C-alpha cells in the first residue's frame, strides 16, 4: 500500500468534499440528497477501482502510467480552474504558501517510501 498516495487522497478530498457539500446546499439541495449523491459517488469510485485492479492483473503491461499522467493533468486543471480562485478569494495570499507546502509534503512522502 502506498502511504503517500493514501495520505494525499485523504487530505485532498476532505476539503473538496466539504466545499462541494456547502456549494450543493447553497444551491438548494437537501442534506439527504447531498448525502445520497456522495454515497453514489463513493460506490462508483469503488467499483471503478475494483475494475482497474482486475484489469491490471489480467493485463500487467497496462501499468497505469498513462492513467496517472491523465489524472495528474486533471488534478492540476481542477486546482487552477476551480479550487485556487475560490481559495484565494476566501483565504487570501497565504493560500499559495499552503498549496506549495502541500505539494512539498506529497513529494516528501513519495520520496520517503
């Protein structure tokens, strides 16, 4: 199990989940509907992870290199387009420093393994 990956996923998804929930509630969605939407997303994600796991065991040459590159690009796009402008609006200039510190922590965890 890759500790750096698990830590990064948890740290990045927690504030995104809170922000997404607040935005959905502000848009008029009920708490119950938001809960079921997140629950469905978790189930779809788990099924996709399981399918990917099975695929890798049947086709080991598909090491996920392209999927990881695509995911990294998608993450950077999401950060630049949606998360950073809102973070700067609410958090000010310290957001940039904490962003760099987050990437540094991820790099240290990755190298430490």
